C-alpha cells in the first residue's frame, strides 16, 4: 500500500481540509467578511513559499469575485514575519480581517495589536509553534499541539491550498489545477519533504 501511494499519488488521499484545527471557524469568518463587504488583507512572507501562498488565496478570492489586498514585508527593512508597524498601518487603512500565510505562529505582540483594534487575525503557518500561541481569532498549523490533521509537514502553500479548497467548496474545481501548481512550487522551493500529502500535490502540480 505504501509503495503504491508513493509511486502513484492520488489527490483523493489528501485528508479533508476541515480536519485541520481552526480551519472551519477561519473559513466561516472569511465568508462572513465577504458577505458583509469587510476588507481582507493577506499578509505573507517574502520567500517563494510565502508568495505562492499569497497567490493561492488571492486567486481563490478572485473566484468569489471579491477583491482582497495583500502585503509582503520588505526583507531588509521589516524582516521575517508579522511586523507591528505594518499591522498598525493595515488596520488604519481599513483592514477588518488579516490572514497570514507562511508566518505568524510566534507573533504574539502583533496578535494583541489586532485584538485590541477589533481586527480578526487568522494565522496560517507551518513553522514550529511556541508553547504559548498568539491570541488570534484562529491559528492553523498542523504542528500545533492537539491538531488532528494527519500530515504535519505541509509547506505554507500546502496550508493555503487546503484553506482555499474549504473556502471555495464546489467552485474549487475552477482553479484546482493552477492552485495545485502554485502549491507544488512553494512546497519544493521551501524544501519541504516530498512525502505523503506534499508528494501528492507536487506530483499533480508538476504534471
């Protein structure tokens, strides 16, 4: 069975997205923001995994015909991860929901800034979490303690792909091919292990 899965990876073998802790409330909040016309900002990392993750979510919202903003921090001026000044600027410009991709799992200060401003922060990340998680609206990370999602080594783009699938439902088929391609790109560039779910998306994205 393992040999067959390794040699002939099947998209049907991906776990249901809603097995990821935090995903269901996160998607519900994003749908609410769309319904109520709230500004959504996607905050990503500046590497390939971060930028493909941003692109996956932007394209998903495009299917919903909903404009979203995205923010990529300056590598030299702002550094890696959420930046407090940038978060304040986005909030002042009208952001009501901020969703991170490929970063944020240790951003406790920035999460508090969002909470105090009444802005819902949704964190999606694949890096190692600390013992205390940021006080965000939702935290999506398979490595999070107690998360039942079976595969723990998705790249940021892999998590963004699962969020998009849950967000779009049946409409996911419209962009499935291009989003899997982007996810494969981000996964390889981030040197994530090409096993299990990563191997599935990489295999189909490469083809």
